[in-house]
C-alpha cells in the first residue's frame, strides 16, 4: 500500500478515544479543537466518565457547533474565582488549586452536581439512587440542553460509552449502533462512587466505567470494522511520574497509576493477535489441499487481520503545582490551561514528521507518543529523525 493510498484509508476510519478524569477533561476539548481545525474530526468517538460527556457533546452536535458545545459545557461547570494568580508557580498556585477544589467539593458545580443535603450517613440505609454525596440531576439538564440526542442516535458518528454493572461487576458498553442513547447512559458512565449515585438502565444499576478500565481503547480495537484506522487516544492521567516526596504526592501518584489507561497493554495484545492472524493466513497457503479443511485452521482463518492501526497517544501530564485534587479542581483558570495544553499537544503531534511520514504495513498497529517533549525541544526535521 502506498503512503497516499494508506492515508486515504486512514481518513475513512478515524476514532477519538477519551479517558475519564473529571476536571482534566478540558484537555480533551482542546485536543478536539485542534483536530477540527486540521480537518481530522472522527467518525467514531468513545469515552469513559468525563470522556463520555465530551463524546456526547461532539457526537450530539453538528460539525460546526461541536467546539462551541464543548466550550459551553466547560464554561458552565468551571468557576471564575474572585482572583487569579499572575504567576501560576509554586506553593501559591498549589494553595489556589486546593482552595478551588475545596470550593467545588463543598458547594458543587453549576450544571453538574450539587451536595446532597442532608449528607447521607455511612451506616444509614437510603434509596439506591440516593447513595452518594452529590446529586447529579443538574448534569442531566445540562446534557439535554447541550446535546441533540436525535442527532446522536441518527448514527452520523458512531458513539460508545462504557460503564460497570454494579451488581455483576462486569463492564458494559452503550453503543448507538446497538441501542438508543439517552442522558442516562452518559451519566452512568460517569457515576463514580461514592461521589455520584448509580444510574438505572433497563432495570440494571451502573457505576463509572473507570472502576474497571478508564479507557475504551480495547473496546474500539475489539469491535473495529475491517479497514485501516487512525485512533486519537487522549489520556488524562499519566502512568509515568516522579518519586513522591510527601504523603500528598503519594495520593496523587496512586490516583495517576489507578486511572492511567492500559494503553500499552491493550495495543501490545492487539498487535500480537494481529500478527498471529496474518501468520495463520500465510500458513494456510503453504498447506497441502487435504489439510485446508481442518477445523482448527478454519478457526484461525476466521480471525482475519482487520487492517493497520495508527494510534496517536496524547497524555495530559501533571504540572508541578497539581495535587490529588486535580480531577475536581474546576477553576476557570485551570480549565483554560488544560484546554490550551490539549490543543498545543495535538497541534504539535499532528505536525510531527514521525506522524506525517508514518508508514504502516497491512497488519501493523503502531503507537505514536510525540507530545512529551513539546516544551523541551523544538520540532525540527532532525528531531523527527531522532524521536
């Protein structure tokens, strides 16, 4: 396949994969804005938790209105505090962020959640839909205002969100190719206990998908059509970090590890399966005719290669002043920073020579993590050759 033929194939199947991560989700909005400006908008969007909300805002709006819908949501749920820091560095900025997070935890966020009053006591029984610290009824109203569910269910863009069945502990996906999607499916994907209550769907109760897997990448790879694919995988927690120096650092590092996606594990497994499928196909051509009807060979041959996959991995990397509260720190200043970082990382990666010059074989799955050195080194041809 020539590079031009491959590029046309990749454009025919483009997926945006969005991890969970609360306030950090503004980073995903910035990534999408960069993709839209570069005419790389997806035809399939999949999300978990806050990624499910961003996915609904994208799939449930006309192409020219998607960025405005994302902006509307993030402006609605973030707060402009009485003051801003001129220099967002060091202890002062960490104190600012902690105060902002405490405000959100104490008073809730407009259009998102409100504290449940009176607060449920740990050992006091309550209705299942009220077993949480916060009420997410405002989120339902926001989704109905900002998402066109008729458009989302029309199927112009494939839409998938993951949740966890509270009783069985099994992962479940709600996909608009299989069912009609409503606000309850998105809210279920983001129902992280004990903060948010479980959501009932068809007699079953669901919690946040991040309890099992904080990324829908494996679902996308396991359910993709027979074609080449470009995947923009946007993670909000980085699996890589530094050695903690304080107990607060320990809490943050634990959260990063717990919710960082299993991107490498998933892609490595899919890559190995893809190679085995291709090898089985080649082997069948070498066998004598009397063995080609063997049922074991038929099983192997049924697992055909689906086509090459190029994955651009975009990771929100924590700033030095952030703490364990970063996923519920919704100050307008921080939200705007996350948005700006996501857009800058995506623009940098889209222009990177390793991405623009990528060449994949017919059964390749390759991951490109290019934005990690955006602030440390300029993008030059020699940089691309060394990356």
